[in-house]
């Protein structure tokens, strides 16, 4: 099916990326954006102050 490959776009796409998305690309993009946002938040929080998990694992 078309939803098998998540990371790779269909090869027959000849339009630029700013054109309207088709199929479930908008869902995948939304999920990836949310994942990256959470990842950045976790990275910044860990950089600012050690979390409880770090304290328990470190000591």
C-alpha cells in the first residue's frame, strides 16, 4: 500500500514541497513536527537542569 514507506516520499512526486500535500503526508509531517518539538524541549530541559531520572541513574 501507499502507507508502507514512511520516511521516503513517492518517486512520482514531481511538484515542489510547498504544494498541497497528498494522502497522509500531512499526518506524518504533523507527527514528525511534534516529535522534534518534544525532542528539542527534552534536550533544553536536560541542558538547563538535571532531571529526576538523571539523578537516579547517576547515583
